[in-house]
């Protein structure tokens, strides 16, 4: 036993199997007890030392276990699973004296464990082969099998066909059949939509069917069941591809009639399209009853996908031509299309109704159709009146009321926790929530408004209680944060790098200093970075301000000289009431405390700068303190200037760049629409070095800096809560890349910016214009939130926003279809007049293009929908609209232009 333990401690894993086999049962039991203690001990070792013994410990423990359940748990232990080469051959060697039944039971238990990889699949396969038992087909084992298959497809420079790999594995048939039973397919079952491909998973599975290894009829049934059940889009596409390749027989299609109707009504677009094609075939064979067709049509015509709706109208048209007597039953279903947003769909449905309306025999049918046609817009009013006459009642004119969210009110910041227990609970929750962060950004880690207020409360609470209850506070923090990486191993370099900091990092710096975990090397590293270089980006500068305050607070806590922090906000936006700051300075003066330079500088950036008697009174009160900080505050309030004044951009509408020369415009900067800021000398003269970047003149630079910023940006707006224009100008490059290149998460700060108490103007509207054209849906949703907040606060200039959007479209920086999606979302919330004002200013420039931009029809559709709901009062004629509506053809753009024109009082009836 001693030899075994020595070999394990020295990491000589290749010597472990024979040493285990040399032990009898009592010897293995005794060795196992020692190995368990060693495992506990190793968890506290340095990672290099722990890695040296990990594999030997794994093999020895597995070989010494006497029960299969304990052996499976030992092998699957997470702390023993970090290796560069598979240890399973060594484990098999250590278990070669076990009974076959014991090995079979181990295989069954191990195959049921989660997180199995290709190595585990091979291990289980060897166990079952040795035991002479069938392979335990579990979901986790299937995942390991798919990993092995994926790795085998490319070895070296040779590519092996997927079907060939599956045929070579004797277990493939059983494992492939399990794919159709799993809740979700493994990620390795990748699938391209190329229908004729012979080298993807659907084709390989069907090859096993051709070989007779899998039962075709059973797979058809399973595919239909899975498509009917729904699930992830990627999974459904796989089952659909298999079903299409297998091909359902006429008898199978007719047996699943109700399944096809359910898929057509509720399935994802590809599934619904396939089901619809099956229904067409059933209708051609006379196997689709009229009642079933009417029922499914009502659901399909309610869908948004135009292709599906048009195809269903075509199917209904064929059925009506074949049997006009079914008009009473089918036309009611056709009328569902009257509510579709696409004008051409409405027109097709209206034409179908007009053609077969004379064939109806039930009076109630005509009344139901007339009622369904009433909501049709002005464009179709004449046709509807001609069809139904007095049955259509004119809609009563109702005063339109814009629905906007209530203007957000600044919420007071709650005071810092007053007891050690409450404070430690909050600090531990914040630090642990971010303890697993690494340099790679994660959209799952977001700082919200609650993030900055929580950080400020915690930071202020640490300063207060470190002065009065330091010993109790440090003891409670050490206990609550046991196991957190920086508590065990010290600060990581990325936690003090301003390029990628978040509020949790700032809090961690303070806690680490309080616990005595900060080395002089850490301090030197920060002070070397505190003066942000002139070429640094806004992210580093704003993050540097946060870190500078954190390091300053950490040093202040060591001396215990500060009663509290000056820059703690009054409201959730980060703004600080001037009278409150004056009172804090008064307490400082009376207690003899000296304000920290970074803390006071941040307080100045946050203080509410309001003119009039209130502002003059706060300035006078600050001056009356008779301190240097009071005089600086008074001068700051009286100056009432932005931190960095924003220069207006000179962009004007220019000819639309062609696809052939867009890169030239990009290379010369002609496509950029960014803003510069002027120098603010007082920042560079009187503020600490970490703040100097904020006072430098900044020229527009469209460069990606690959920082963490967008995912952890709550403190950005709280750094400059009174200067949304300045902050918007500095962060415009992020929004440009979000729209032009698809950078994800860059718009997250914009709703908080819209809540800022400072003045909003051109920079904010330009930022919003970029954000409304962002590539990713979640970013456009954030932009819509910001738009509605500005509108609710009566700070949105719709005409200005529309002009900025037109300029960005002209420069090929924003895509029209994405903007239409975002503005349509805003309109759907009830902000129709707000959106129409934006579009009325944006559309003239787009309508003037000789070649209409993609998505213009969608934009016109949003405008027409808004105009039909809120009217066009106050909206002047839109240049180019009548010309576009009068063009030949029936494109979406022409139809929607005619629809919008009809909504104007002097438009067509």
C-alpha cells in the first residue's frame, strides 16, 4: 500500500495499475481511505502540484473501489477530470481482475452520468466488451458517441464520410435510434440545410435505414411525433430533413392528417411549409375534407409568414374552383387574411372573396365576411364598400391617444447597510456572482441600474464599517468569501486592468485590501496604469475612474480617516444632489477628514448642475464652507458646462455608395458619422491623473478595442450622469460597430443614458439612430426602450432622429430592414405618433433613391400602420411618396406607399 501511495504522490500514474492489482481486498480498502484523504488535501494545493498527482489519484482510487456506484462516482469526480491524455486505459488495466458482472454494472452506472465525452464512450464500450453485455444506450452516452464521430470525420488532412464512420461502429444503429428519443439533440449533430448533401447527419442516419440497420417506419413515426411536439429549431430541422429523405407513403400521410394540420398551424416555418405541402398532396388526392381545410386555413392565415399565407390562399383558391359550393365554409377562413399586415395578402384575400361571394347561400356568411373586412384600411375602403354595401358600418372617428411609458422618476439610493451582517451578505452576493468571470466577455454577465446602486451602497458601507467595526467586518468577509479565487490566491491581473473592469472588480479590490491580500506589486501595477494613455479608449478611461476610486477607498480604509464617501449618488441614475454634497463637505470639515482626490472628482462629475436660484444657492452654500473643495464645487456649479462639449457633425445626405466602392469609403473614413469633443482644461488641471482622458479633446476614431465594456457598463452612465451627450459621443464607435459589423451587446447602456438628468441633443439622437439599426434583436430592443424613455420624458426630437437615420442609411451604416423592425416594435407598444414623426423625416431621403434600398417596403408598412391608427395631423406631405405610389408594378414598396398615401386627407379614397 505504501508503494501505491508513494507512486500517487509522485504522480507516477503508469505504475499505479500493477500496484493496485497486487493488493488484496482489505489492502485496497485501507489504501482507499488514504487516497480519499489525499484527495481532500490536494484540493488546497497549488494547481501545478495538484495536476501532477491528479491522474494517478484517479486511477488508484478507481482500482481500489469495491462497489460499482462508488467507482463510477470516483471516476466522474470533477476535481479529478483535468488531464491532457485519457486515463481510461490505465483504469481498465487496474480493473482487469474484476468480475464481468461487476464491470457490466459499472458500465451501466457510468453511462448514466452527465458530461460524457468521446473518451468516456470508448471507456464504456471497452467495459461492455470485456463484460460481454450490451452497450447501455443512455442520452449521455449518445453525446459522447457523437463527439467521437465528429472527431473521426477529420483526422489529419483526411476527411471521412459520416455514413462510413457510422457503418464502422457496431453500436451506431442503437445509438442513432436513441437520437429520436432524446429531449434535445447533442450539439455535435450539426446539420446544414443543403437538401442534397450526402455528408450530414440526416443523410447518414438514412443510410443506416437503407442498410436495414434501422426501421424506416418507426423513424417516420418518431419524426412526425418530434415535429408535432416542437422544440429547438435546430432539432426540428434535423427531424424534418430525415422525414423528407425517408419520404412518407400515401397511407402514412393520410394517417397523420391531423398532425399535418397542427404542424401547419403552429410549427416553425420549415415544418409548417412541409406540412402545408403534404396537405396540398392530400387535397389533390381528395383526402382533405373541406371542414379540415377550413379549420387549418384559419390558423395558417393568422401566421405572419407571408410565404405560408400566400400558399394557403392558393390552396383555398384551388379548392373553391374545384367545388364552388364550399364557398360558405371556405370564404370565412379566407377572411382571416384580412387581418394580415401585408397589403398584397389582404388584396389576394379580398379578390378571392369577391370572386366567390356570389356562390354563397347562407346569409350569415355575407355578414361575417363584411364584419371581417371592416378593419381594412383606407386603401381598400372603396372595394369593401362595393362588395358589402350597407353591411359595412363606417368606423366611428375616435380621438387618438398616444400610449407612452410614464417618464421615469429618479429613485433615491437606499442608505448603506448599517450592520456588518447585512453588508457582508450584499458584498458576498455581488462578488460571488462574478467570481467566475474571465477575460472573455459574456453576455450573461450584465450590470444593470441595480448593479451600480448596489456597488455604491456596498462601497460606502465598507468605508463606514471599516472605520467603526473593522475586526468584525474582516472576519465576516473572510468567512463569507471562503473559496473565492482572489481570496484564496490574490488579485488576478485582469481585475486591476481598466480595459476590462466591472463594478464587481472594483469591489473585489476594496475587499482584498481590507483582508490584507493586496501586495505592493498589485498597488504598483495599478498606479502605473492610473494615468490612462492619451490613445486609450473611452472604456478604459471610464473603467479607470471606477478603479481609481476603489484603490483610493482601499487606502482610506487602512487609515480609517474617512467617515463616508462623498461621491455616493443621491439617485439611481448616479446623479448627486448639490445640497447633499455641500452637507457632506461640511461634515468632512468639522471632523477634520480630507476628501480623497478621486472621490471628490467623481462627486463633481455627478453633482446635479441646475441653474436658477437653486443652483446659485448651492454654489453660495459651498463657497461659505471656506474650504478648497467648497470653492471648487461653487466654481463647478456656476460654470455649468459639460465635462467635454460635443462638436456637431457635418454629415449631410450624399449619393448612396455602391457595393463596389464601399470599402474605399470605409478606408478613407467617409462612411463614418462620429462626433468629436472639445478639451476641458479644468479636468486636466485639477482632477487626478486617472480622470485626465475625460478632459482631453477627442477626435472620432472608429476602432474596435475588444474590451469587456458593453457587458458591464452600468458605471459608465453613473460616472457622467449629467453629461449624456458627452458619453454618447464617446461611445458612438461601439454603436457604429453594433450596426455596421454586428458587435453584440453594445447598446446596453443606452436606456440608462436616456434616463439621465442631463440635457440630451444631437449626440444622443445619433447614438439612438445607430442603435435602432443594430444587427442583433436584443440590441434593437434596448434601443426601443431608450426611444420610449426619451419620448416619455418629452426629450425625443422625432424629426432630428429621422434625419440622422436617413444619413446613416445613406452612408450604408444602418440597414433599413433592421430599422423598420425596431420602429415597428416601438409602434406596437402604442407610440404610433412618435414613430410616424421619425419616419416622416426619414422617408424623403430614402424615396429619392433611384434604386430603392432593401427593406423600404417594411419601413413604409410601419409608417402606414401608424398613420392609419393615429392619423396624419401635423405631418406634412412626404416628398417622393406620391411618385413611389404611382409607379408601375405591385412590389411591397409600391403597395405600402399607396397605403400610406391613402392615409393622408388629400390622398386617394
